[in-house]
C-alpha cells in the first residue's frame, strides 16, 4: 500500500488496547474520565512519544533561533530590512500549523523533517521581533559611552548591545519554546510521531491517554521555561545586583 | 481506501477547490468543488467568530478591569503563559469524549484558546498607559468607567488588538481540527483524506491558510482605523 496515510493510521495503535488493556483493567471504570489502573500499567508507552516529541521540538527551536538571530544581526545595521522581515515572518506565524504542515506535503512529504521545518518557521517571528526590540532598546547613551571608550562597532554589538538585549531575547525564546512544544502535538497528523500519537487515532476516544499525554506536554513546556529563566539569571548577573 | 490515492499537487488542489472530483470511497459521487469549499469556508468562519465573540465577552472586560485596577498581575500574565502550553489536539479530543460533539459544545471550548492572549494583552495594554495621564483624567473629574473607555482603552488599542489578533488566529487554527468533535469546518478536507483524497487535503490547507491571512489582514486594518492618529506617530 503506497499511501503514507494508511501507515499513519496503523502506527497510532489500532484497536488493540481498547480491546485488551482497557477491557481488562478498566472494566469497572468504563465511562470514567481517568482510569488509574490503565495509567499505572501503561505509563511506559509514553516514553517513546516523549523522546520523539523532543526530537521534533529541540531541532526546530535551535534552527529557528539561529535563523532569527542571524536575521536580527543582519537587519541591525541595515534598518530598512526590519519592516519587510517582520512582515515576512509574520505571515509564516499567521498560517495555522495544520495548514502549514500540509502545504509542505508536496515539497517535503510526511515525517519529522516537515514538522521541524514548520515549527522552526513558526518561531522566527517571535524570536526575531524580540531580538531587534532588545537591540533597539539599548540606550543611546550606553552606546556612546562604549564608543567613547574606543570599542569598535563589532565590539559594541557583542559586548554591550547583545548582553543588554538578553532579557528580551530570552523572553521571546520562552514564548517560542512553550508554543512550539504545544503545537508539536499536531505533528501526528503528518506521521512525525510525538506525544500527539497518544491523543489521536484510536486514542481519540480514550481520555486517560489524552490527559497523560497533555500533562507530559505541559510539564515539558514548564521545564523548558524554567531552564530558560535560569539561563537568563546566569547570563545577566547585573540585573540581580540591581534588584537586591 | 483500496486504490492508491493520487499524489497531492498544487494544481490538483486548485482543481479540487473549483470543480468536484472523483473519490475512491463515495461510489462514483463527486467530492469537493466550489460549492462545497465555500460552504465549509463559511462554516469555518462561523465557528471562529462565535468562539471569538465568547472569548471577547469574557476576556476583554476582565483584562481591562484588572489592568485599570492594577490587580491580578500574576493571574493576567500567568494565564497568557499557561495558555500557550495547552495542546489544541487534547482540548478538541477531550471535549468530544467528555462534554459532547457539535457546535454548542465546541465553540465555548475553542473560546478557551482565545481568552489568554486577549486577557493578557488587555491587561498589559492598560497597565502601560502613563499613570500621570490617568491621574490627569481623574483630576478632570472623569469617572473610573470614563477613564477606562475614553483614556486607557484608546491608548491601549494597539496592544489590545494585538491580543485579539492572536486569539482569533489561535481559534481559527484550532477550528481546523473541530471535525474531530463533530463540527464541520475546512478541516473536513484535511481529516477525511480517504474521502477527499490528497488533493482535497492540500486544498483544505490552502483555504485555511488563506482564511487566516485574510482575517489577520482585516484585523490589522481595523487596528489602524481604531488607533488614534496621535499614537501612530510613535514607531514601534
């Protein structure tokens, strides 16, 4: 069978688990919102989807960050590039992710690569906008002082402007990371795996599986958010001094 | 489902949008075409607008009020952050199993996805208004309602509208998977791929993308119209 969609449907699990696992473990709880017995027995099956989820999210964010950061540096000196770049990344950000996945189908086909491209494209707007915002917000007096101390434009960028822009850059990254982790659940629609597999197909009517998968997604988002906050704390020590 | 579907192509997708095509499973009945596309487009828009209206009624007054009083910052900002972490697929799947299918059940749940950006931006927009401006208005004898309506809201328009745009797009995007909960939208073309074929799938994606860009464009125009000329002088 050549249609990749049929493979996708098979991959999601068929009916085996509602017949067997749920039948045995949740007989008394049929119709209940959350079946603890099934959850305890089947928590293992969420390991692979979680890893797959990370395999989509992490490359997407890294690519998105590198591209957006490069665009921000490029348009930092050539200011006229900023409005068209903001508009272009804005268009990518507006296209709903599901539509975006399938628009790429004739070009890149099904699977993880397409998911990574779409999610990376998604992060561009937020990271790019926040990075130029951060750079533009650096007070002119600070730049003048740096120039007066004899720093070259390159040194001013890397030693003065970028460090001062870190809070905005990280704020953008946090938004990008959290929304990317949530949107990556839709990657199941293009057979890219991830935690969406535990919500879709035959799992679509089984709340226990959906709730566990959604909880993992949200915990993952929370964890990444916390890591980025820590990164910000360690990369901007002067802010802590100022606060205390 | 037995015969292999034709591979998706953009020309095929556009043909699907305008002229009904053969399907593998409907027994000779044609699928797609302009009438069907338009019908689903209108339905998609209806679901989106209904959910957006519900979200606006709840989130906008609450956000403006909290921003005006300067209360509940943790709540207003935290809600915006938490809202982004909600997986849409789980929301739609759970509403279908636990609450029920159909527009009456799905629209309020879709609204939940629009509430966080609208509320957070309304709060932030009003909070950003210079306190001395508000004090001046109060000194002129304006009531608190008048201050919100005539001073804070007009100044906060760009931020408030930004939230409404995000909310509208989030709702419109999620409405694409609403067919999983028994609400017909353009997502039908995408999710019922065995009926509509791969060209139908691509056609659905094209229509959803165009609809989102159109709505975003219209809301951006509305934002320009609502923003007072004095505020436009400031470049963002």
